[in-house]
C-alpha cells in the first residue's frame, strides 16, 4: 500500500512495474518515454541523462513454495539459496540512449545474486517469454471508465467474452431466428424496406465483377455480435430499476471494474497464461468516488483479490484497515524519493564467515544469514553484547572498516524495529486515527482529549493551524502508549514532538520512550513537560482562573464562580473534555488568550514549524 503526497512518485512506481513486467522481446517501442529519464537543471536533455534502471526481485517465502513446473520451466534463471533452499529470480530492465541507433533502446536481462547478468541459457529470450507467462501484470488507473473496461476490446471483459463457447447447434438455430425476425421487422414498415432497397445502390458505385448488395440489419448478425454487445446491468435496491453500469454513479462504476478483475483471474487466467501463474494487480486509488463507510469496507475486498496487489491511496478511511507492515510511505525531497516501511528484518551485505555460525546459534533467532543474497539478517534489535560479538568476528581483515560500517548501519536500523505485539496493540487502539496520521507531515503527541482540543485552539490563535500545516495530533492515552508512536514515527520518518504532564505519569511516559534507544539529546529536542503538574494544575498556575470559572458557569455550574484554586482544579478534572473544548474555541478566536496558555504547548507548536 503506497501512501504519500501528490507527485511523490507513487504512480511512477506502478508505471515502472507495468513497463518492466509487461514488455516483450521484439515488441515495437520501448515502453519508456523521454520523461522517464531523470532530468535536472544541469542536464535538461534526456539523451545525456543517466539510463533508466529497474530491478524486480521475486523470492520464495519458503523452500519449494513455487510449483514444480515453474522451477522446471525457469531453471535457467532461478537462483537457489544453498542453505534455505529458497528460489529467487532477479530481472533488470534498462533504457538508455543509443547514439548509433539514434533512439532510446530498452534491455531486459536476468541477474545472478551478485547483480551480474546471467550468461548462456539464462540469457536467452525464450526464458523471458516463459517468465511473463508465470507473472501476468495488470494495471488499473484511478480513472476507471466502464465504457472502456466493459468493451469487447478491454483487457478483462473482452477476453472473458472470447472464452465463451456456444454449442454449434445453438449458434445455428440462433442465427436462423435472428434472420427470420430481422426480415419480419423490415417487412413491418415500408420505410424500412425502402431504406434497405436504397442502400443496395452501393454496388453501382463500388464496381466489381460480381455486383454486391446491401441490407438493413436490425438484430445481431451472429452470436459474437451478441456477446460483444453484452453489458452488465445493476439494481441498487429491490424495486429500483435495472440500469446499465454506465448509468450508475462513479463509485459503482469504479467498484465494478475491480470485481471484473477478480472474475477474470478466477475464471480464465489459467487458460490464457500458465495454470501456475499468479497475477499482479497494480491499482491506483481504489477508493475513488466512494463514501467513507464504503472505503473502510473496501480493504477486505481488495485483500481477497487473487495474487499480489500494489495499491496507491489517498484515503485515510481506506487505510484504517490496512496492516501496518503493508504500508509504504513515499516522500520526495531534495535528494530524491525515499520509501519508509516497518520491516520484520534488517539486512547488511557482509560475507559469511565461520565465526558467524556460533553467533547465529546463540542469538535466539535474532541473527541469521541469507546465503542466497549474501546478507546478514537481523530479525529485531539484538542486545549490545551480540552486536559486539559481530564486530569482533569481522575484525582483523583488510576490509574490516567497511564491514564494521555495514554492521553499525544495520544495528542502528534495527533499533527502529516494531514488534508484531506492539502493532497488534495499535490495531486495537489506534484504528480511529491511523488513517489520518499516515497522511500528515508531522506528529504531535499529547496525553488526552483535553490536550487534543487545547493544542488545536492554541495553534489557531498563534496563526499556525495544525490541520492546514499537516500536523496530526495524537492523544496517545486513548490510542495505545506514547513509545509505540515514537518508534513508529522514527521508523517511518515522521517528525514528531510530545507534550506530557509534569507529574510522575508524564515523566514515566518520557522514560519509556527513552528506553527505546532514543538519546537524551533527541528527547530534549522532542519533549515538553508541564512544570506545574497535570493540565488543570498548570492552567491554574498560569493565572487562568477567571477564564476557567466563567467557562464552568456557562456550562451550568453557577457555584464555580466562588471556588478556590484547589476546588477549581478538582471541578475541572471532572469534566475535562467539556471545559477544554470551550477554552480551545476561545484561544482560536483570541490570539491574546492563546499567548497566555501553558508555555510547553506554545513552544511545541512553534517548534513544529520546519521540524525534521
């Protein structure tokens, strides 16, 4: 699931897959255009730009997962991991300017695990053709037009219709009935008969040895004529009229194309391709034209589609039910496009050495080695002593410095690991906000709903509307715990800040975050505490008694006007959301009042500007 702002590169990823996995040797054209080559101010001519290079790697999750026939047909290009026995295939597609041919020339080639082109039989084009038969790729754009997708020429509907087999005797009988009915309709009105006679004069102009003739056809000419005009009709509710899909709303039309793909894969994919083939669907914005409830339920249907799915979305409602590990956050910056995710493993390209086996045996599954890809694999964050063992094992070599740099990099990356248990907690508690936060630029963590209301109001009063500036406010007490969100933000590279109470509970939250390998320097930069204690204590300490008492009176508590500070604090804590919502509205309308709000909130809001 690819998410990110517009023009971040989500569609480009789908286009790269479509080009690389749907071309054929000898097919006219490259599939690429001049605009696929990276252009810059210093290099505006695509002919002198770097070539386009796309690598697609396919790998078994377990040994012998792929069918036996696939192994047999593609044995020349399959690479096997000698330890795990898992198979993989690596294909590279490139396109570069060829001065001799004066055109952009594409190249498809299969690679070994060292990323070098295969030689001999593995380089033959026949393997490429067989490869495409096992991995058919289909691409659905965001704008799905049923007039095109349900036409006789479409990639799904047209092929489905062509597989329909009408028995010969029924076909002949149908043709006889159509001919007879067509003649009776023509004879029913002299105008139709005269029109058919007049059209016969075509043969006088189009001279031929044997004169031709024309007739008027009011009914299909044959059974294919009937099938090619077949259309889906849909009734929204019982008693409503049956209407063609094109006469329904855009939401129904969009959904119908996706379920057409499902029918295509389930009914005839194996007939058109190999029986063992597994389809790949590249789908842009499946939630297009759907209302929020429909978008929420759509995930289950997308997940049930056969094969692999690579999907882009702009809908927080649709994203609410997508598993966290399926999400890829796409961003584009000054140094290019980056992709963030929540992997289960972290890899380093280091050679296998005998000393590594003992470390793996005592790591409890945290440390492994992928011999097929020649990579060290960390399935979580290993303790410091295991990391030190790895550094010692790879010491005393000519390339020790480079190897230690790779080990340090993978160890630091593993600190961003989020366990399945933690993600399951987020699945339970954070579904309400999970869609929203992945489309934000920055995260602001606060304790509860009172803080949530208040920071929105203060920010508006300070002329920094949080919604307009892409800030997601997460009231973590209602959605899990703060350390999960801090780790999630670090792994997915969302800039974040946190404001907590100054009491023991608030300081405990900060301690738990620090315990997830956040340095003291980073915590000092990202965390703010209310010095007077919890929120109500801080508001009273900042001299807001008059405003708070007036709010309580407006909410029906007449006696609040005479409360002392202690009683006022107690009364406020009994109706946290009620008073906070009113105070937030007042802050939004009065910059002067917003400036009197607790300094940690104001400082955090000011720090959000340009936060990285």
